[in-house]
């Protein structure tokens, strides 16, 4: 059983989620509920849950204030919120889960299934630290991504990305230190994770970091010479959009 706590200041939301978990996610045992972060912290210390479901905005502070106040996080976190805002992207960057209200049964079951796998891993605290780091960073600054590889999660700074190359449902990331890593995410997903004012998808198989462009060579679509020595084709369909970022 997955021992869990629901933290939400809306009584109806707590009851609805509790009922859904009981009916559709029997592996989850709800041991307590809280309606503010002060009570939540006490209950976490008392019950040592495997998993918490937490609303983002609550009395006496938000979900991130609670997480900041806990020195060693040994539980998985699923955020449950009515707001699709800046915080959602930080949650995605950190390989954590969130559910938008009203909660879908299928999405809840999928999130719980993923939590089962993650609970056995050793990097819960690292992912929470990564989330809090990204929330503190200015919107225009570099972000740290938690990315799935064959060995587990790897945490990379987006400033170090020279370019990304698609390989079916995987992506090769080429870094400024000349190393590369393959992650279990399609290239398309990075368009929502990266700051696309600093990156461009110049081809269906390539995203490049503007900071590592050495030269653009004209042609029908042209191609970009990168500082790592690679030459990346620019598709004719992407050419105008790409060049407009520099004019």
C-alpha cells in the first residue's frame, strides 16, 4: 500500500479526491488530510507518508513553502491545482506530476502508477530540490531539467545545451563540454520545456541553442554552423521564423 496524505484547503476537493482514490486507486491508503501547510507538516512528521497530494495555493503559505521547510523529503509529490500557470512548467522541468482540477480518473490513475515506480527510486529529494531551484530562478535565466535516461534521471542545465537531435522517441542532447546524452523523451516535448527565445527548432530533427551559433550559411533553407563543429540544416519552412529572431 502507498501511504498518502491529501493537503487542500477546499473540503469538497479533499472529499472528492479521497473518494476517487478509494474507488479507482486501491493501492493508495489515505492516512490523513490537512487544510493548511502548518497542519500538513505536523502530519507528515507523524505519518511519514510515501506520497502526498497537495494543492499549490493554501492558507499560511503555498505548497512550495511547505517543501522548502522540510530538510529531507522521502515522499513522492503529486500537485493538484485549478491553476495552469508558471509553476506548472517548473513542475514539468523537475519530472514531477500534477493534476488539474477537476481531476480526471484516467489522469489520477496514471499519476499514481508513475508514483509507484518513483517511490522506489533514490532521487525524490533531488527532484524536489530541482523544482525549488527552478522556481527561484528568474523566468529568463537558465533552468535545470530532470531527464529520463536508460540509467535513471539526469539533471542538466539548459545553458549547457548546444543542440538537440531527434532519434525516433528519443533525443540526443549535445553539451558544451563535447559530451552527449540520450534521453527518453521525443524532441517535440523540449519545445515546451525550453525557453524558445534562446532556442530554435530549425528542422523537424533539430533544436539549436542561439548562444552556440557560429555562423548561418545562406541557401534555400540554409544551414547553421555550430561552435561544436556541427552543421545543422535549416528547413525552408522554418527559415523565416528562425531568422526573424535575429533581425
